[in-house]
């Protein structure tokens, strides 16, 4: 679209407009909206093409309003301005739209995609059949819609439901807009609260931050202030404390020290310390938050995380103190049989690990790439399954489960699917009362498993079952709260096998040898210029040079030299979200280079992204109803403007998203290294620069490199790579799990 390409968000639009000199008084116009050329749901900025009275040709009107569709009648007050590039336009200081009343307007309105199930063809048929009474017909006599050719009972019901939903959503939009906030979450608010949405938001606006994905405390606070909740109210201070603690869990913490929580809430709320203290006392007294002394430090928890830590510690300590219930195995005979079956000899370290696995109730196996973790797990499974031991396999993500399944030849499920997640509640069908049906549970990629998920997994472990946990302790910790794998290993409560020997086949890969070098604090080895390798470092001094080289590598050089598909096979992994080398900037650039918009295909602009057919996208939140989870990567295979749906294929499954639900996905040409955990890609390309210095850590680069199966290319500054390799500071997280495991927690 050619309209304001460089100011598409509308925030700087006025800078590009030059008023015609002498007119200082306000003008007005009104007319039919022929086309919505641009609409930004975040701030309501719109560019409209209008058939206005007194003008022979359509005029361009720019301004802000909560929602808009073609066919509506618009009234505007403002002044005419001349844009250097786009010519004469009407800049509206006041802009309002109303439902259309003319047949022409109604047809455009219904055909604009405003109501799911009605496109231009059905809009024409409906207006021809019912004229100006079509809206009343939909609301009051919807059965008559079936008189129109092509509309049966199913489509008629969908049209009526969509029309009713749209009316409520528009009311919510106007309400939010009148309270000074964006309208992009209206659909989700409606789906959460239904027709009572406005009443519920008025009664407690802070519930938005708790209940609605994508709405934070500041947005809820803005609404609260508009509807008259004072800045120094206790309800606001209590909400602020909960928000600070919830935000901390998003950074991996299970709790915060009391003083830190009080200080952060004070900075957020900008109120007297006395109010924050009183609110903290109230939330602790009500049980909304809980206090506990861990290693002499007063920590404040969200209750469910404290319970999850306590549950993990109790179950792990019980398991480690119990003898295995596995059948007795003649070890030497079993090893010989296993080696004969697989054709693979077990190294001494693997034999010792195997012996421990067959004689322990719970065992942790850790180690980097190429050290034989998969060979060991396969040997354990082969021997125990021959003894009729019932085994279940799981991993945190779909991709990790798929890799585990391919490596073992057994079915492996995501932890959520294994525990039979219940979409309506987010709870699990498998629990203590309804445990899993197995004698041995194997969980892979344990570095990714957070405290809440580990608690649920252990809840579902049968009383007599054994547990094998596999993961790489040197990778990044989980995105969610806690550091479960690290705490289990450090506690020494559980037997641990750390495999370190890189086997000959793996040692031929520079990806694997360099991953181990980096993990030991050494710079990676790169091939001489023109040399063959599966690992490259391309030195570039400036961020714009790094960005340009990255795009060139992904788009042309890697596909030309190695034959990889730039969208399907190559994954850009970034240390951070923001900046010229962050995922937002790189995604827009890579999308335009790898999948430019086509005039004959629809596109959707929502939540700061433009979605096109063939785009690579990533799910950014757990969606139990759709059975897709945070970190799942898919591809857009269809966009339906009439049904207002985007269809995304994840592996072999297609999932439909309403336009208003697209805040659950974002472009995935580039993703963060954190989001890549548990996945492997044929090719990984990573930018490294000093502008990312806050995040340049050894385990970050190590995790990114170990995601690449066939080729890894680092592009950036040698100084930045060196800083990351030297920086072995692991992040500190506030948690009580380690203390609970070793028995040091105090009430």
C-alpha cells in the first residue's frame, strides 16, 4: 500500500503535512466511506477515502476514531492540508462515523468484512432482498435470511451471531477509546467477559491485567483513572503489588524479596510508602500473596508458585529416598544384548550411567551435544521394554517431543498433551487422583521446564513409577519461573550423571566442537577463508553492515551454496527483541525480502504486524483450545477476508485464528534464542553486536549454536562474541526450590 509507508503508524503523520496558508478557520465535511485505506487499531489513526457532498471526486480524510468500516457515514471537522507526496487531504480534528442508511452504504458496510460470513457477493444479495431494513432483519427476523440463495441455516446463524458480537465489540471499542486506550484488545475482552464486558471493566478495571492476554497494568490503570479510581486507593496499590510480582515471574522469578517488591511497587505507583505498606499487609492477610523466610531472606510469593515448589521438593525427596520398582537386570548380559541389537558400543561413562538408571528411582542425565545422551536413553528404554516395563516419553515443546520420538522410535508427547490439558480451565486431566499409566517416565529438554509444569508432571507420576530427567544444564534456563534442572542438580538430593565425552562421529562437526569450546570459555574455531565447514563467523563492524549481511546470507548466499530453503530451513536467532538487530526490525526486513506482498493476495495488519500467505509465524502464548503452545512455529497457508480468519499450519495440523486473535502469533523469520529452546533447525544464523551487551552471555550463545543441525553462521563483531564467551555469569532467580530440596526453607 502506497499510503504513508514511512509513517504507517500515524504517529508522525502531521510532520508530513503542510497547511495551505491563509485558512485558519475550521472546515467540515460529511460523506460515505468508500474505502478504509489504513486503520491502526492501537491508536485509532485512519486514512479514509470518502465520497463527500460538494466534491466530484473522492477525498482523503485523515484522523482518529475507535473503529471504522467502509459504507459508514462519516462527519469530520478540521482543515484542508496539502501533503507533499499525496496531495490535498482533510485533516480531521473531530471525526465520527455512524452506521450507514443508504443502500449503497449498507452494501459496502456488509461487504467490507465487518461481519464474518458476509463478503461483497452476499452483501449485494442481502441488500437486494431486504434493502435498508437488512440490519433489522438480521437482528429480529434472521430466519428470513434463508430466503436468499446460498444462505442456509448454518450460515444464517453465523451471520446473526457475528452481527450481535460485532455490535458489542464496537461498544467496547468506543468505551475503551473514550477512556484513552487502544482498541486492539476489544475482541479478546468480549470473548472473556461477553456482553457484561463494559460493566465488569467499570467495576474493576485492574482485572483486565489479570485476565486478558496483552493488557498490562498500565493500560488497566489508565482506564481506572479515567473512571475515577484515585491514585492513592488501596485497590490500585494491591493491584500494583500483584502486577510487580507477576512481571517478576515473567523474568523467571518465583518470588521477590519483600523490600524489593515494596520498592518496585512504589516506583510503579508513585504513591506514599505508607499506602504500599498498607496494601502489602492487606494482600498478605487475604492470602492473595504469601510471605516466607528462605535462607534468612523474607520472600513474597504468588501462592500457587509456593505450593508448586513445595510439591516438587516433597515428591523428589520421596522418590530419591525410595528403592526402584524396576525388574532386576543382569547388567553385563543386558549391555551385551543391547550393543548387539543396536550395533553401538557403550562407552565406560555410558555404562556407569546405565547401571545407575537401572538401580535408581529418579535420575538426572545431563551433558552437551554429541556426548551420547540419546544413545544412553535408547539403551535404557531397549533393556527395560524387553522386561515389559511400560515407558512414557515427553518433552516441553512439540518440536522437542518430535525429536525425542525420532531419536527413540517411540511415541513422545508434549508434557501438556501427556497430562491431557483441559482447554476450558488450563488444568490437567492427569493428576494424583488420575495418574499416568507407566512404570518409567522419561522427560527430555528439562532445562526448559519451569516450576509450575514440573509440579504438574510430578503430580501425575504413578506412586511406584521411576523418573528419568534428561537435559543440558549449560543451556539457558526456562522462560517460566524457576530453574528446576539446575536446582535438582545443585541440591545433590538426586543422583546425577554428567556425560562429557564427545564421541568420534560428533567430533567431526565444528558446530558441536565449537559449542563445547564456548562452554569451556574458549573462542570458536572458524575455517580458513574458502574452507568447508558447518560453522562460520563473518566479521562485520557496524550494526547496519551486520543486518545487511544477515539478509544477504538468508536470502541468497546460503540457499545458493547449500541448497537450503530460506523460509523453511533457515532460522535467524537473536539475543534480543529490540534494536536494529532485534527480532522486530529483522522480521519486517526479512518478510519483505523473502515474502513480499502480492497484489492478488489479501494481507492482514493486526497488532503491529502485517500477515501474508507463506509467512513463518510463532505462537507466543499457550492456547489450550487450539492445542498450540508458546514457541510452536508454523506457516500461514490461507487468509480469508470474508470469514476474517488466518489459517496457520503447524506440522501437519491447520489452526484458524480470527483477526482479533492474531496477538497470539508474530512473525518468526527471526526469533529470540530463548524462544528457540527445545527446537533444532537445519540452519541457524545469529547476529552478535556490542549493542546487545546486556545479554551477551556464554549460555545464550551456546544455546543458540546448539539449535543448528547442519549449519551455523554467526555474523557480527569479534569483540561481542568474545564478551559473550568470557561472560559465564548465570542469571540469578529468586526461588525457594533449592532450599526446599535440601531442607533449608523456614516459615
